């Protein structure tokens, strides 16, 4: 079982920023990774994805221009920089490893980190 560990969530005011991190237990340099989120009472939704080398990224329309996904393969870590946060960004954020159907389906998932944006 692959254990992904997300961190960096918290409480922030609208308009603020947070950076989420997702640490993987081994080499990630050959696999795509993604971020998803799930708000209370809603289905999990795609947020962003990045290919194995970091040269190709893909975003949900709702976060395009505000969020940036990146990766550091030497540290086995993927990041999600979230700027200009809105109340509707409040959710549990999950990272995902090894795309099985780019960019929306993945083999492994983290446990999630809570992001709360106060308006």
C-alpha cells in the first residue's frame, strides 16, 4: 500500500494563500500526480494534475489562474500553491499518485488535508 501524506492545510481568510504539499514514500519521477477536493455534501472533484516531468499541467476551470501545481521529484513531493482563495475553495484536499486515466483517475490516494477559507 502506498501512503501519501498531505500537509499545509488550515484556516485562511478569503483572498489569502496556502501551499499544500504531498509527500510520497518513493520515487515519483515516472508517474503523473494530481490534486482533488471534496466539500461537505459534495462529490470529490478534480483540481489539478501534473505529468511525470512537470512539463504538462492541467487545471479545473474553477481554479485556473489562481492555483499552481508543481513537483520536486528529488524530494518525492508535489505541491499545490493556492492564491486568491475563495470561500467556495473550502474542502478536504487530496493528492493522488499514478494516473490510470490522465488527468482524472489515479491509483493511490492520500488521506486529505482540510482547507477552510473564511469570508
